């Protein structure tokens, strides 16, 4: 299969969503960010429904094991069911991601 730019972006997006041990909140944030990354990479003349179905079929094999991918799939399903409704794609709230406190919390 010929790798198009859209295929490479989708593969890179799904790889980026493989975050072991992500909390439910973080999984939702990552899924939204992945959806926005994928969506922004679609060419302007692309058939959204066809591209969304292709992305969903590619991602659904990973959804059970990876909560961020499950959120990505949920957003695609939601957009296909009601494409005229705006999706809540607000960016995650900035937060500190490290330091001693975070390491203690992970134990």
C-alpha cells in the first residue's frame, strides 16, 4: 500500500496515543489532541466521511488496550453520527507534568 501523507500522519497520531498508565482524564485529553492533529492534516478537498471511516477502522484494533485511542475513536464516531454539531475540542488546561510531586503521585 502506498503511504500517503494522511496515512503517515494517522500512524504517527496513533503511535503518539500509546501512553501506558494514562489516567482517564489524560486519556480524554490525548484522544482530543490526536483527533485535532488528524483532522488538521486532512487536505481541504478530502471526503471527510471516507477519511473518518478509514481512520476509525485503522484505530479500532487498538481502542481496547489504549484509552486515548478509544477516545479518538469515540470522537470519530460522534462526528459521523452528527457532523453538523460542533464537537468540544478545547485544549487541555496547562498543568505541570513532572517534578518530585508527580513521581510521588505515580507510586
